[in-house]
C-alpha cells in the first residue's frame, strides 16, 4: 500500500513538472491575460498593448508598458477566460484577489508587463525551499544596507 501511494505521488509530481515546463501552455495562457489587459486598456480610452511590436522584435516597448493595478483586479474579477488561464498556469485561486499587490513589488500602483510575466512565472506551482531561502537572504541584505545607512546618518548628525 505504501509503495503504491509513493508511486502515485511520484507520478503526480512528474505530471505537474511536465505541465510547468510546457512552454506552449504558458504562452497561450499568458496571451489570454495580455489580450484581456489590451481590451480593458482600450475600453478605458488608453493605448492598448501593441502586439505588432513583438512581431517586429521591439520587445522592450511592450515589456516596459505599465498598467494600473486596478486594471488587473478588474479583468480577474470580470473575465472568466483570465481566471481559467490563471488556473491552467497553476496560480492558486486564493492568490487571485492579491495578485495585483503581489505583482507590484515597488508598490507604485502600476504593474509593468515584465513584472506581470516574471511574477506569474514565479507563482506557478508549489513553493520550494529555495524560494524561502531567497527571500530570507534578500531581507538580510536589506537589513545590512539599512544598518550601514543608519550608521552613516548617525555619524553625520554628530
């Protein structure tokens, strides 16, 4: 019984790994989300995402494009195709409501397309021990920088 459960668990992990490495699945579902963003921008009277720039090799123009966090919230809330795409990408359903906050790391109120792409890639699948260690190391680095800045500030105040 135990070996059957272990085999089933291993098979499930392998299926998930294959799914996460499927670039066609990633591309198709990312395009669903980007297309919904494009439509919503156009509906708001703003310039949409210019997909022709990708075909002509002008990737930076589209990757640097930003949109308000509220726009992402709106398409997740009202567009069933977007929530289906997020589900197919293995983004946890409980993260949908916080997604705009998660994908706005500088808390500017806007998300760039590159932040969206990078963030969605990182959110896919299960978290790993390396994810936790990476965050821990980043926090330690920030603590060290703040400590150095505080020392410089205190030295100048004397």
